[in-house]
C-alpha cells in the first residue's frame, strides 16, 4: 500500500497535465469570427437541447427543425446578409450538463441560446442566462421558466403554459354546464404543473374538483383510481398525463363503461397515444396547438400559411410528420431571427426586441410578448379536438 | 522525497492559478463540477478503497445536502452559511442512523441495501410535495454568502470549492497515513483478521460511512448554491453509479484516485461533446455514450487498478512493474 502511494506521486503530474490540456483544448477554439462570402460576419446562435436521455423524444424533432431552418435561412441570404451558424449541444437530459453546455456556448460568443427542451434542464440554465446577460428562449412548457418576469428578464419560452390549455378546457366545461370535475394526473413534473394550473383555474369559477387521483408514469392499471372517480359523482374527468400511461388509463376508462366526457391534456397530442389506446381513444377531447389538425384549420386562420409550409418542408426533408415539439423549436428560432433582424449583433438589444415581439405568427400561435409576459401566447393559440375513428377532429 | 512532500500543495497552486489566467467561465464551471465530485468521491474513496465497503447510495447523501440547503434558505429564510453547515450535518446524522444496521451487511448485500436507500431518498424528493417542490424542484436558491462576501460568480465559487478541496485532501492525506488509515486497510483486507488485531471494525466502518456522508452533503450543499436550482433528477441511482465509477476509474485506495477519476469522467464527457460532432456530424449524446463506454472498458482491461496506477508505464525499473501490477 505504502509503496504504491509513494510511486504515484511523480507521474501524477503527467496525468494531471494531460487532463488539464484536454479540458483547455475543449474550450480553446473560441473567438474565431468567420466571414461569409458576402463579407459580413457570421451570427452565432447556440442551442442546448435534450437530444439523448429521458427527454430525447422532445429534443430530436427540435434539433431536426432547427437544422432545417438554419439551412433555409442561410440559403435565403441569412439575417440582413449575415449568415447564421447554429451550434447545437446535447445536454443528455441532465441538468448539470445543461449548465456546462450553456457556459461553453457563451464562451464561443453566441448571441443567444435556444433551449432547453424540458422544464428541469431549462430551469437549471436560467441562472447562467441571467447572470451572463444572454437572451435565452426555452422550448419547455412550465410557466415557472418565465415567471416571475422580474427575475427572468433574459428568459423567454415558446411552448404554451398549462394555464392556457386549462382555460381552453374551462371554456368547454362552462359551455356544457359541467360543474363537478375529477382531476387525474401523472406523478412527475408534467402532471404536477397541470395540477397547479387547474387549482388556480377553478378558483372562483363555480367549478369544483370533487376528486383528485394520481398515478405513476410506469403504472400498468388505473382501474382503482377510476373506480373512485366513478363513485365521486364527477361530471367530467380531466387527465394530465402522457403515453403510455395516458393510453392505459383511456383503455381502463372504456372497460369500466364510464360515459362522462374524458378530457386529456396536450401531452397526448401524438399518434402514439391513439395507437396504444387500441381503439379506446375515440371520444377523447383535448386542447392542443393547431399543428396536429393543420389540414382542418380554416384558411382564414392567420397561422394556416405558416403551418402548411412547415409541414411541407419538414415532411419533405425527414419523411415524417412534424410534431408540436418541433413547432416549439420553429417558434424559438423565428422569434430570435426576428429580434436579431432589428437589433443586430447586440445581446442586450436582442433581449429588448424579443420582449417587444408583436404579432409574430408561429407554429404554436401568434406571439405577443410584453414586459409582463415572456411567453406571449393566448387561448386563441390552441384548439379543442376530439378523436373520432382514430383521427383528430377539430371541434366546432 | 522533499519535493514530493510539497507536491500536493504545488499542484493545488498550479490548478488554482492556471484557470485564473484563462478567465473562462466555462473552464471555471467545469472545474467547479470536478471539485464538487472530487469532494464526494474522496469520501466514497475512504469508504470503498480503504474500508472496503461498497455504496450505491451516495447520490442520496449528495441530494440530502442539496435539498437541506435549498429548503432551509428558500422556505425557512435561513442565511446561506448556517444552511450549508446543516447540509453537511444532516446527511451525517442520517448515515449514523442507517449505518449501524446496514453496515452489518457484507459485500453484495451492503451494495443492495445502499442502492435501496438511494432509491428511497429519490422517491422522497419526488413525493415531498410543497417541501421539496416535487418533481419540479426548488428554484430561487440564494447565492452563498459568507460574512458579507457573496459567491455570485464562477471565479469566486471556483476558488472556494478548490480551497475547501485542498484543505480536505490535506486532512485525508494525514488520515490515511495514520493508525486509523491502516486500520481501515486492515478491514478491507480481512475483517476477521482486523478484529483479531484489536480493531473495532463496526465502529470504524460506521465512522467511515458517516465521514463519506458528510462530504457528500457538503458537495450537495455547494451544488445547490452554485446552480441555485435543484430537482430530483441529478440525485438518481444513475448518479450513484457515476460516483462509484469515478472512484474506480481513479483507483481505489489511492490518494489521487478521486481527483483523477472525477476529472477524467467530467472532462471525457465534455471533450467527447466537442470531438464527436467533428467525426459524425449532428451526432447526439448516444454516440458519445458508445465511445465513452469503449474508453472505459479499455481502461478497465489494461488498467484495472485505476488511473492512479498508470505511472508504471513511466517507470524504467521492471521490478516496479511487477510490484504494482500485483497490487
């Protein structure tokens, strides 16, 4: 033992040197400003995305969308003649890695940072964006990412907050005179945020939550919870979950013969939900961004043109239909490009312009930012759909 | 011998000085993360490398430290310094309570018990409702402030972490060359023999366990003050495995092992993030993980004693090769 101790000392130096040079090498290529053929300097934009790990189903379409858009923007001459260089970092759905990735991008001189995909990773990046004074546009949903705005001056987000979706559901409940509801949610950050939003929404609305049930993301049977819901006298059930548990719940619901309306959240807005529910999804109502039902959106809708062109571009390039996560990325980059167009290469001015964004039509809705609202989406950004014969049907 | 006596201090100074010259927040933050992991892995190293007890639950102590700091400062309006002290002590107390029972278990059974403990604590973080913020975590943790000085930038925090680390490593160096250090080694080699030699194995193992929990708590508390946001995900079972990995890669039962292990694991992941896209454009973390895995497997095949043993390649005397490879 003693022997090994003594011998290790001399060479430890060498190993330390190697490791240190590796680290230094990793961040050595900063400050290189490339020029475009047109002679104008390149605008660097960073993105920290959950490409692998738990949230990869969100991150992959986001990355694909950003790559596609960058190509298109540069082919059309960039921003005011400046080509853009997109630097994408994978945070592996890990909060510590998200912080490190943000710092390395800032070191490389990016003008702003897009990301991250999930609420947790976005929350971890906040402090760095705030203290380094760099605009950050998150693609995650939690409202705490941009609230309170007084502590989040540099942070914006493109996904609708849960409250926007809940308000859409509230409209439906009021219209159909349903005053007693049961709320079921998945035991993770997504369900947790849904619960907070619904608690806030039912306050003073005349609607009461008569039963509240939770279940785990990995649960295989929700019959016990649904039996309680059945006994509670609720007139409608609202579920905040994502597949597969959302699909299992829907199957159990059908098996129990419940006939009150079943309302899901936008978390089930992909084909996967319908497939896994094996036919039980028919009749399910949910609020969702317009992308999923783009073909049924009337031509008079201001978003129609943007939706159609995004779907056409994306499906041509990747041979698959885009989903709402890709849409969040589309909006994040659109917002940023719009701000840089007006502000030029100045982080602080870009932030101001992001805050001043008015009437920017994106995939998730029409953005109207303000000093009090760093999301800028209202209820008109989403629609209620019902599933019929395994297809999404826009509700009138 | 004279030089090597001060080599620890010299290396410490070098490490502290080099990044200051580079003035890079990215470098600072990497070194902060490395420093925090090293604190934790040093505790784990005493437990695993010297006392020979495996723990797959240290992310729980790391998390307990972090959550203690976060909860006390945001929900009970404690000032940061007492909260940091509490975040060191609480994991120690928890370790003392569970340690007496679990440390009676040996080898695989101990590994399973600590694994279970780690998962249990992770569930508590998730289910803690208002107190732990549930899966959404706690945000708005203040910056660490000691006597009017606020550690609100990367450089200051980096200096704080590494000064703490140098103090700690000096202490550990003394510890492992003391009677206690030798007694711990004896437990690792054979508990029965150590018991016969008059060593109170149960007490010593418990002390090592508590010590490692205190250090994990310190690392966790500092992590909370550094990121100023905390959620259950960095404290999952995966993190526990990562810590054991760092300890093993660095070399169990060696003084420099924990530092080398943390450095290599963190640096490798950062370097791969830069290098892999150069080879495979647009490759995400999934490719990095493959390469990462290959490097680790190669390392373990050719250097099973961990990186601290790598010096044998630099020695000329063949006798030493035989000696150290028999380690």
